[in-house]
C-alpha cells in the first residue's frame, strides 16, 4: 500500500516574517542575552524560584591579567558552571584546584546543594574527578571524535 502524499509545507509560517542569522559577535551576544532573559522569566514562572545570581571568579597575576576563571550562575540550590579555564602557562600549578575550591565555597555560601558542569574529553575530565565530581552523562561525538561529559558534585544541604 502506497503512503498518502504529505500536504505541502510552507517554508515560512504566515505569522513569521523571517529568520535572521545573528552569528556575528555583537548580534549573537544581544540575542543570547535576550533569550537568557526570556528563559529565566519562563523558569521563574514555572518554578516560583527567582533567586538566580551570576557567579564569576577570576584569578589574576601580578600584571592584573586573568590567568584562571570560572563563570556560571546559581539558582535554587544549584551552581551551574558554563566556563572554567586556566591559562596554559599556569596549568599544573594548583590554580585550577584553588579556583574550584573557591567555586565550592561560594556555592555553599549561596545555599547550593550541588554543582553541575560539562567539559570535553580533551579538556581534562580527570581533573574534575580528582575534585570529587561524578560523571552524570556523556554525549559521544560532540565534537566528532570526542565526548562532551557532564559532571555533578553533591555539596550537601547547603
């Protein structure tokens, strides 16, 4: 039995004028900030929790240059780290461990019960395991030939 042909699909729904490519840095940053605000509004409405705060910690050298940092946010007892970085010239000197202990300290001070982050298989996931994080999920071939690994660390009752 032959399948019935599908009805034609309009490339653009009638209420949508256009889709823009906002991949340039300035446009992207504005769009990302706008979307972040809209999602936060939705999340607050859905959960009733409106106490989110950005978290940003930077370590500087004697020239005041950032040599390590962590950035993310805390929201209703969870700390999410979107970025953790240590300058190549400073790796293996304990800065990453100091930075992550500072993140934990701040997360606990904000009442967080856990920390969530993702890293790639080529970004030293063993470091997070040494810091007491547990692998929660792995997405293979993200990017191709590597994995995106999600970690969590339980801090307690905050």
